[in-house]
C-alpha cells in the first residue's frame, strides 16, 4: 500500500505535550500497538505547532499556499476525487441491538464491527505519524461541554480540528486527571482512501468513533457530525438535553430588544447564510449576530431552553458564497482559511462558481486539471468547503462563549421544497411543532454522496445524524416539551418555493429578515396571523414587505396552501411514518390525524 501520509519529525518542544490522564495514555498506547505508527505526535494546539504542521503539509502537497495578497495565511487542499462528501451508506451506528439504532440508521453489531475495524487498522499507520488531538466541544465553562480525543494519521485533519474545535491545552485542563471522567475516543486513519475500505462507525455506549478510508471533513473531523450530533444526540437523550443540527442566531431590534432563534435546515440549505444574515437597508437599526451555523446543544434552565454552539469554526459550502449572498462569510474566509476542493486561479487565488469575481479565463479545477470557461466540468466541486475560525465572522455574537448559553425564543424548521410548503407558518403548540420537524422534507444536495434534487424526509434535519432510534428521538422532543415552562415557539420556513414558470418566488438571503421579523413579532405577541389547517399563517400584510420589489401575485402564491398538494403531503407523512415501522409516538400520529381533519373542516 502506497504511504499517502508519510511521517514527519518535529523538533524538540513540538508534538510532545502528553496528557496526564492515565485512561487517555492507556488508550493511545493500545491504538499505537494496533496501528504501528512511525512516531506519536501529541498536539497542544499552539501557534508553533500549527506553523510546523503547515510547513510539512506544504512539503508533502497536502496543502497549497494561496496568494498572501489575495487570501492571507490561507491554503487549498485537494481531496481524493473519490472522497468529496459524507458517505451515509458507509456510516454505522453500532448499538448492542438493531432496534436501538432504529429504522433510519445503518446498524452493525459492535463486537463484529470492532473486529473488522481492528483488521483494517492493523499496521495502518506504518511509516506514518500518529497525531493525538485533544479537543473540547463547547465554551470552557459550560456544563454541556464535552472533551474528545481524535487519533489521526492526517495532517489536514489536525489543521482543520484546530479551527473547528477548542483544541489542545484547554481540553486537557477540562479533562483533568480523573481516569473515570467522560471523554470521547475517536480513531481516524486514511488507510489508502479506498471507497471499498471506507467506514464511519459510532459506538454510542462506549462513547467511541472509528472512521477509516476517508479524508473528507464530514467523515473525519470526528468532533462535528460524529461526536456533536450522532454520539451527542445519544448522550443528550440519556442526560436530558438536546443535540441538534441547528444554527443559532441573535436578532436585535433598533430599541435594543434581543431574541435568539435556532433553526434546523438540512445540509447545504443555507444555514450559514441565515446565521450570518445582513438585514436589508429598510431594516435600519436591526442587527443579526451569529452564535453558530451548524450545531446547537441545548439544555433546560428554569423552564426555558438555552443553547450553546459546541464548535469553534465554520465548515461551510463554498459554491454560491459571494458578497451578494453572504458578505459576512466572504469577510470570514478572506484570511486564515483552509479551502477544500475549490479551483485555483493562475494568480494563486481560489475561485468557485457563484463567486463575485469574474470567471477566470484559466484555472486549475478542484482536481488540479486545466479549466477554462469552455470546460464542461465545474471548476470547484459542488461540495467544496471552507474551514474558517468563528472569530473571523464580523457578526459573531458577544455571548458566543457564555457557558449557560443563550435563551431560545423560537425554533425554525425548513427545507428546500419547490412546491406545497409556504414561506413561513407557525405550529399551534410544542407537539405540533415536533410534528412539523418530524415530517420535514427537503430536496437532496451535494453535501452527501448520492442523487441530487430528490425530496426526502429529513426529520429535524437529523436523518443522517441521529445516533439512536428515531422514534425515541421524537419521544425525547415530546418529553423535553413537558419540562419547558416557557417553550420556544416553533415555525416552518421554505425559501425555495417555485412558481408555475419554475422561478423562485422569494428573493431569499438578506430579505429573509422579513420572515425573521414576523417570527420575532409572534414571539413578542405583536404579529398577526390567520389560522389555517397547517398552522398560523401570516397574511401578506402581516409580513413587512416595504421597499421589497416583489409581485403581489408571488406573495399570495408563496403564502398559499394548495389543498390538493396538501392531500399528497399528508399522505406522504403517513407513508413516511409507516416506513419507520411502528416507532413513531402516538402523539405524532394524532397530530397527523388532526392535520387531515382540519383540511376536512
Ligand atoms: C455539513 C453537513 O457539512 O450538514 O454541515 O453536511
Ligand atoms: Mn450540517
């Protein structure tokens, strides 16, 4: 097997910060014995360590340095072309019984899976360096914060983990020396990046993740989808909190009144754009600030839901990001950023479809091949990504490090639907909101391998990320509701509805502020709404559409409910629930019957 990650040899003072926790040391020794690396590199997250890793990555062509004048301290990485997205079919939840993993997860038996992975990992790091990455998810003083260790043979992983998590000393300090303390064990090896030897396995009962055969972020930055969502959701149910695939943003009115909302949209449906929204000129004095763009951990305090962002950076989709769609993201990725699978221009800048700059006449595409506007292939991969520290975001909320989290006034569900689902509506109550989340659907995107553009049900945007039985997950939502004295209001949005001619009916981006404003008005009990069979619906004059260049017909269309489409939708909800094989709580079945009967009234 070709060694695609040759060992590196740090000078004294780099790579030698061994943790003091004996349980960690024993585990590293065990994995070392199995994978047989050339050497062990103990990461501490320091600047010096990062400089050394970058210089070695440049030598080994893991990174390409970008033009300092265009994007300072930034790099391009090209992944193996067979390895560009999350691989749901190779992702497993390894619980003792299949029932615990439930109908939406691939399940495999833990003992057999460990044996198989041990076979794959045996000697896998020969001639390579084994990096040990201590990291922390969540603000340093939050009760929700978790510690993890990721062992990896990829320098790209270490450099990305440094951006995406609080890596190094802070994590070691938080863990301390107690050998019985809770921490997540993560093992990653690139092996030879062969799709036939690619497995992402979660062992929730052991708080363990093993990922082999991939170098793509979503499969290998084990802090993110694997720990913060799959293992996180399992721990959350056990410990009475929530781990959700949600952005968190703050909205402040000109009078200084502030609300926080959390929103779950499936992958590549605009969570980062919404989290960094800049209100249009008409909304002078309104401010939107970002707590997080992908994951929310939420707990109940005094009967109210509070959220923290466990991450420390953004791993966002590059194509379509522009000063027009998301100026704050553009400013964030203008420096100190790692790009993956973007195109490289002749002057050492990165380029992608949808960037503001004019198309270059020549570039190297994401595979490193010559590209010109006449090329049939895209220059940047549709799932090319940026990894950037959240500190780069000019709209970062000041309370992002607050350990207790921020109080959540509203939860928003949403998906990419060309038809049926109106721009926005509000659930009648918490359990109806759980129903909206449970029946959410979206047209698939390039974030996961597979066909693009097909409507699939994606409950709470957690279909690929719920680490246990989805029926129990729905019940957990219902149980959380019972403990809330002051529950957030729940909404559903759809920015993507199309008119009869196939054109988008809503301008989206910054104009989504108008929808957000109505949501805030509802929280403040000042916003008007009509009772419809699907929930509380704004009439056109309940939305503030001043100075918006939009046809009244489009507004009526996007807020409309087509009874025939909804009959199909309700039938699809039933079919989806049936496909889950009897795990859906009675309460949600009842909500479906009530929805159907409201249409008959
Ligand atoms: C992501 C995803 O990368 O949801 O955030 O796929
Ligand atoms: Mn995501």
